C-alpha cells in the first residue's frame, strides 16, 4: 500500500493533468486588436438597451465583451447627491466628479482589455461633449485600441416617452422626483436620428448588421420543443422519429394554448424534422420550416442511447461530459457549431413580431442562452423540458421569462452536469490507491484515468 502522503501528491498531479484548457470560439479571432465601442446620445435614446443587447450577442457568438456603464460609477461616487441639478452643465463641482468617474471607468476598461482577456468594451454614457470624446480618443490611442462610435438619435416622441416610462421613471438618478416632473425634464431633449460611424473591420460590420436588426417594439418569443417522440421514449438521441401518442396530445394542447392567449398574427417556425412538423400541423396556422433549426447533429452517435454510446465509444462519452460546449460528435456538431448555425435565427427573431419556435432540446438551449445571457459553460445544461412553453419578452435591461406547462406527461430527457464524487474518507482509511482498481472495468472510470475526463475530488 502506498502512503496517504503519496496519494495526496498523486491526487494533485491527477487534477492538474485533467484540467481543461481554455478554448475560444471562432468568433473570438475576429478582432485583431481590442475595440472600445463608445455609445453617444441624449438620455432615453436606448443607449443602455443597445449596449446590453449588443454585449449579450457578442458574448453569445464567443467574443468576450463587457459593458462599462458610467451611471453605475457616478452613483457609486455620489450616493448622497440625488438631485437632477447634478446634470446641469453650469454645476462645476458635478462636472468635475463626472469627469473623474469617466477616468475611473476607462481605467477599468484598460484592465479588462489588457489583463482579463476582454476583446470588446462598451463604454455606455451620453458622451455628447467634444471634450469627453477627445478624452476617449486620447485614451484609445495611448493604448492602441480601436474606437467605434455608435450614436443613437431619436425624434419620435412616442418612442421616447415609452422609453422614459419604462426605464427612466425607475432610474436611481431621480428617486425623489415625481414621475410627471421627470417626464418633463427628460422630454426637453429630443434627438433626430440613429447613426453608426467609422466601420473599420469585420467585427464592426457584424455589430452594424446586428444593430440594424434590433427594434424596441413590444413583442414576445415563444419557445417550445416538439411533442414527445418515439425516440424520446426509447432514450435515443437525434434521428427523425414521429411523435408518440402523448406527443400528439401536447400538439393539441399547444393549439388550445395559442387560442386561449389570443396570439393573433403569430408566426410559427419549425425545423425540417418530422416531430416538429407534426407538432405544428395541429396548430391550424401556417408555419415555416427552417433547416437551421434542426437538432444538433450527433454524427456516428445518431439514434443511439447514452448507454450504447458509453459502451461503444467510452472515451467519446467521457470527453463530451468533460467539455460539453466544445465537444464535437465524430462526424457531427458541437454546441459551439450550433450557436454559429443559429445566428441567422437570432437576427430574424430580433426584428420580428410575436413568434413561436417549435424546435429541439439543444437548439432551444442555444436560443435561451442568448436571451437569458448564459455562459458557454452553462448553455448545454439549461433545462428545456418537453411539453412546456417558454414565453420570452424583451424588456429594458433584460428578458422576462414565463413558463407554461401544458399538463401532458412526458419523459425527462435532461442530463445534469457530470460530477464524480470520490469517498475521500474511504480512501483515507485504506490509504491505498489500489482500491480504485476495483472500478477499472467500468469504461467511464477507465477513461477518467486515461485523462479523458475532469473529476471533482472531495
């Protein structure tokens, strides 16, 4: 038997050898130098709304991006100063504080881009003065960054009023002021148009394209998986099976759901696989088939159960549990590939009205991750149960989520994140690594000792 001290040494080396190297998305190589996106515009023109949506999109496609909202820095610096007099241009003390806050925020931008692996920083502030813009230009030139100005100008009083009521009325900048006074104060500044300037590279052209597709009109996106399929019952992944009897019941229940919620002018999208088409056919409304909404391609593992994959391809099974987002099935796709495939769907969803997307588990996870701002690490483990409708309503600074279970039973196809827990007390008692060989016939354990899986030891 080897000593307990030797076990601890080997345990540390084992964990080190099993650590997963950081992987980057193809999109993370779009920028050849860090970029600072500078928002410009008067209050209530949607700058923060655009900043947050843009940041969420860029992170979703794999470009590390972070918002630096100057209002957060200002409120932190002057917690006791709550009057709107703070924003008057003749308030010299306030102007000095605001400049200092901008300098602190820009230093945080520098840390993020130089030390934390960031590639794009969004500087969210009014930035309406020439002095402020000169300050920013000097900063980016000193640090060899690219700068990209995005100006939002709006002359539609209805849009501005709606934005004020939804966002500014609850702003911590005006806590003691009556709503009517706030509205009057902010409506004094009405802009005219929306501009995007100085496009320099590919990623900036993507940003322009994205900004051209988003809108602020009120709308909701409904996501659901197809009804339970025969392959779901059998535990098989992929394939093109038909609905089970309970799956057809869900399709009928979905039709009733649409009627009860009076979803007029609703667009319905499906994949080109039979189980989504059969679900949509019960709705009695026109629907569009999108091939890019097809389920993730499992390659050589198509139509296999997880047990079959474990026995036939034990190392592949372990590799996928180690890094589910980047893992690509042999001859198939990874979640990272799927995100890239679904990007056109996101663009369409952003500019549409109410849409119902009848899709698949992996596809729904990718779409949810975009709207809910989930990381690549969390994306493959988002819960998307069968026979449940998720209603997503974009709001000022995020997305409101409502879930509707349609009372039709179905199998559970969710697999939790894999964590192997060793009985540390047992190992301490025997002080011998040889006891682990008892498990050596298990292909998953065998793959783990070959360094194919990251174990969490407790």
